[in-house]
């Protein structure tokens, strides 16, 4: 008997409870992982916004510790934890929702044939809403991490932005955030889904339903890391613009990009690949583990529908 068929699920696939539990999985996976890598994120942001001072990962850590002590490496942890928990709720919860909605619209055969496009559309739709939730905390985080003399406390910085720039100060980075996060998330989900499918087809010597939960989670981690490397490269220029934009008052995305130049847009790519590769792998691992613990339905990789197999067989005859 398969592993999945033994499971007594806590909810029905596609039910409101299913989406709510997937959202909780997203909160845990994104909130924990992004908060855990705050020191690396801090150095990455400083390399992007002040490359003359912070020349590399090692150099950036040395200068940061020398000037602010080890405690200084945790600057921005609170807006990171809150912002990315909210983003994770929307990213994973809405992805599952949109994937199901779009699949029902396409029907079984087209959902399989166009599955990559389905993953891309569902993830882009989910991230659009997730970034609206993330943006205010991202603005606070970057300000805390990169603005000299900025207080380290979220309770001080958030009112300061509101007083100086109004509500618009929290959302001036929304467009470049979409430019960074939507391609990132499209790559994250589509690449992950297809990599999982490929691993079970070509690497793992048995079908997923014959693998243990532990073996399935190992595949999840491996596919997540591969997806994360591509995510980092695709989204890096926009990430640099977001960091620069939130560092400087009154600047626009185009102005920030012009100041950075083509070479500047790619500053900090190495730490971002390390950070995002690890983040993405851990996020998928934690998200899948939460699904296992909470007994949330976990559909196997898509299989070609029998009706489509028959149509292809008829064409070949």
C-alpha cells in the first residue's frame, strides 16, 4: 500500500481548511528561514547599497562586527520575521488556491499539458498579493540595515517612516518588490515542481508513493535548492534596486537603477545565491514537513491523464 493511501488527512484537498493550513505552513517556512539568515541578508544589503565600504561577504561581516558587535548582525530581525511570515501566508496559501482554480478552469488534460504555465500563473498571482503584505516591513528592514544612525527597533522606525513620508513611504518599493519577487516566485514554484517530477522520473528508483516520508522530504530539499539557485539569479537586479531605493529618501526605481549601473545591479550576487539557495531548499522542506505533521493532502507529481494517453495512442496508429 502506498504511503499516501495510509494517511488519514486532516482536511479535504481544495477545502477552506486546506488553504488555511497551507498558509500556516507558509508562515512557518518563510518566517523561520528568513529570520535565520538575517546576518547574511544584512551584509548582502550593505554590499548592494555601499559597495565602496563593504567589498565582499567576509569583508562585510568583519566591518559590521567591528563597528556594531555581533549583536549588530541581528539588525532588522523583527520586520523580517513579521514581514516574511505575512508573505509566506500569501505565497503558499494563495499558490495552492490559484493552482487549483486555474487547473479547474483548464480541465484535466490541459492542466497536465500546460502544467509549467499553470505553475507560473498560479505563483505569479499568489506573489502579487503576498508582496502587498510584505512591503511595509521590507521598507523598515532595509532602512534599519543600511541607513547610518538608524535606530534598530521596529517600534521606532515604523512611526518614523510614517511621520516623514506618510503611508507612501512603506509602499514606494512595491513596484521593484514585485519586479524582484514575482519572477523569483515563478521560478521558485515552477522550477521546484518540474525538478521534483524529474527527480522521481530519472533519479529515484521507485515511485513517490513507494517512498517513505523521509525519502520524499529529501527529494523536496534537493529540488528546493536547485530552484533556489535559479531564483537568486533571476531576481537579483531588482533586489539590488529595492535595497538602494529603501536606503535613499525620495528616489525612484529608475533613478536607483541608473545610479547603480549594470555592474552595480549584480553586486552581492554570491551571498544572495548562497542565501536564496539555502532559503528556498529549507522553505520547501519545512513547508512539506508541516504538511506531513498536520496531515495535509500532498498530491503526487502529475501523471498523464488516461484520456490523453488514449488520444496520443490513436494519433500514432
